[in-house]
C-alpha cells in the first residue's frame, strides 16, 4: 500500500485552509483532482478521512491521526529537499578530521563554530589520536583531513599546508618525584607494549591524554614534555617549572589527498585554521 507525498500534501492543505477549493488553489490543481486524491487515499486505507456535514467537510478523528503521521513524513521530505539543495551548493555530506591531541583545541573550535554559523549541513567527525595513531587512523578510515606534527610522507599524492609552530617544554613541579610521565602512542600496535619514552627513564607513567598528564605534573608525580599552550598558566603561577630550559618546536601540518576533492565545509575548516599559504 503506497501513499504519495501528493496525497499527504492534499490532506495537509485541506486541514490548514478549510476547504477543498482553497487547497486546490494553493496546490495549483483543479478541485476534481483534490477530490480524487482524497477518495483514492480513503480507498487504500479503508477509512473515511473526512466527515461530510452538508456543504461542510472536516477531518474525521481517523483522518486527524493519519494527517498527524503524514505531517511527520512531509517534514522529513522537506528536510530532504533542503539537504539536497544545500548539497548542490557544494557542501559535502560528511567531513572527517583526525588530529593529534597535542594540537590546541581553540583553533579547531573556531573552525567548527564557523561551520555552524555558515549553516553547513555537513556532519563533522573529529577524532583525536596521538603520534603514530594519527596517520594510521587517517589512512584506515580514509578521513578527509589530518592535523599532524612533523610529517614526511613517502610517495602518496598528498597536499600539505603548514600550521603555526607548536612549542614543547619539559616541565615538572619543584618537588617532583622520579617518574617520567608520557602520553602513550595511540597506534594499535602499541596497546600491549607501549613505545619507549622520550627520556628512556626507568620509571614511567603512561597516560592517555595531555590533560591527564598536566594534572599529574601539577600534583608533583614527575616530569614530562608538554605543549606550552597547556601549561603556560601553570608556569606563570609557579605550579610548574621548565626543567633545564629544555624546549623544542614542532612544525604541524594539515594534510589531505590530492585525488580527493575537498568540499565547501573542508575548505571553510581550512580557512578558519588560518593556515600558511607560503
């Protein structure tokens, strides 16, 4: 049994406008076409959708229940039409971004806000990985964009643009213990046997993200490398100190495939990251 969108539109118009004639005018149909649509639907359902009281016609209780369900279908159809319309404007259905968790969240949030303000219909997925887990997730999921630290591709046809430098500092509390605190590499092959730590210390604590690592450092558990943007306030307040002046700088990049055309959402996302075009 099939009920067309046209039949549901007829029921909706009659209910809103009050008469078959007004519904016919709004839908640009002759009155006989409106009557035929109603009769056909009543026959298909085996229900009387309207109560006919002399020259007056109104929805029956059954008709009102059918119309309520039909309006849900019409709403979904209208949403589909709107989605198709914006897709024709260049918005892609999905945007999948993989980012190293050491990267600051503020520019990513600004890019996401720009998509929301632009009314983008694109569904955005942002996955956070660490170290070698970033390119592995990007490759395995065929994600659109990858924000990665120092990256040297082999032979893949990739497009890359520089992101602002990311300064790292070796920090710890003044009364720190002897642990080296490390955010573990999220690549699957390191789940059972973690990668060796940067300083190759005898005593190591592995954590899953930099926010947990910062808390451990502030509590005096040990020392570890941290992105400056996450610990600047702790350094200013004296909760942490840079150990022996040790610092280094990453050169992050945003990467995508040359053979996969970027949609409007990806282009806006890149633009709001304020990437270098040099």
